[in-house]
């Protein structure tokens, strides 16, 4: 495979300690506490969705602070768990199957304060 055709890895913007308010296998909420040097360190209570891998859009209008996404059948083995943060100052984030490959136990979409 030529270098131009190699997949581009999904980069994280930081990490957070995520404590779910229910089992990882259930939709609900979680307390998300970013770990320094992430630029915003105030913990947030965010919705948590347990989803099958795939492509979808996470919109700030639907999830103003962000969203915790846990991949069905790949839930973290401990609670709390340290998950990567994908930060955005925009109005939406495109999630692709690559996110689920790179971060199989889950990840946090974090909309930065504006």
C-alpha cells in the first residue's frame, strides 16, 4: 500500500475520567472529568449512548455540552474508565466507523465553550 493510501488515524484531543450513572450497557448519563492538559477542566454531566459502530452526526444543538459514546459489546471493563476526548468548537462532529476502531471502548465528544 502506498503511503498516500494509508488510513489516517483518528486523533484525540485529551482524556477524561468517565463515571456512568448506570451500567455501561445502558443509555443514560455520565460524569465526565477532563484530565490536564485538556483546556477545559470543569466536569460535565453528559448523555451517554451505547451504540453500534457506524457513521452518524453529533450536533451541538442536540447535545450542547457533548456526548459519551460507548460501543455496544465493547464496553469498558471498569467504572470509572478513562476515555479519549474528541473536542470541537463547531456545531457538529462527524463520527465514522474509524472512531470505533481507534477507540473501541468508547469516547467523548466534547463541545468547547464558545
